[in-house]
C-alpha cells in the first residue's frame, strides 16, 4: 500500500492504520540540509509544524525569486517565456520547471517499523 499525503507521517495519520504497518509506504517531499532551518523558523513564527503544502509553496516562490534575481527581470512576459527549464536546489531538493510545472524530488519511505 502506498500513501502520498503531506500528513501521512503525522502521529494521527499513522495511528489510524492497523497495528501491522509492514508493506505500507509513504511518498513525501524530500528534505535536505536547507529544510530544517526553514521548518524551525516557520514553527517559531506560526506555532505549528510546516506541512508539505507549505514546503512546496515556499520552494516554488524561492524558485521564482531566484529566476527573477538571476535574470534581473520583473517583466511577466520575460519570466513566463524564460522560466521553463529553470531549476534550483531548494528546501524540497531539486526543483525544476518542466512544461511550466514545478517538479520536485520525493522520498519513498516505509511507514511501519
């Protein structure tokens, strides 16, 4: 069984499953050395954990801002014409614009121990 949800590793989601979690896997956003400081700052500011949706939103905005800075443009037409193919190593691992969609790395991890 494979789950792909931003909250699958939270205690409440795991507790809802049966005792036997062998063979249950989760697909999660990949985290790296840049992820934890951002997550810690988020928790300090908002008093709650940063979920995968917030990580993806942060990563997407980081990609956009890096493109703007690298290309020294705020022109919407220039951004939309040039951003396809642009990539960064963001807080969710490698992120790249492919066919105008942001593709990010994922991890495939067992839920059961």
